[in-house]
C-alpha cells in the first residue's frame, strides 16, 4: 500500500512510539497515510487504542521479523 511519510520508532518503548506518531501526523494533511515501524510488542494495542481515541484510521498492521509496521490514515 502507498504511504506519504515514514516514521521509524524501532527501539523505542511506550509511550514514545505513540508520541512521535502523534507529532508526525500533526504535520500531515487530512487523508495522508503514515507508515510507522516499531519493535515494541505492546505497540499493537497502543496503536489500536490511539486510532480509536484520535479518529485517525489504522488501515493495516503486520509483523515482519519482530518489526511491527502500521499504516495510519490522518483524519
């Protein structure tokens, strides 16, 4: 899937991946897609909750070699 920006938060633990994602999304325009790469296993639940609470859409996520990749569409 296509994305407009990419954010690498590998090696960071909660809450830093969410905080950096929130900051990056604030710099983007509505409808743009952000790809986030994280290694924190707890980030799956964190990003699901983040999407519900902020209204941004979690389009997809998957794990590849202990790296979690998320695609988030800005509201």
